[in-house]
C-alpha cells in the first residue's frame, strides 16, 4: 500500500471539497 500517495490524494480531495 502506498501511504504517501493516499495521504496526498485525500489532502487534494479535502482541499477540493473545501474550495468547492
């Protein structure tokens, strides 16, 4: 499992959701 990638993806989704 790639933890860094998952963390980055989750962070991106979070920012997108907040921005959206």
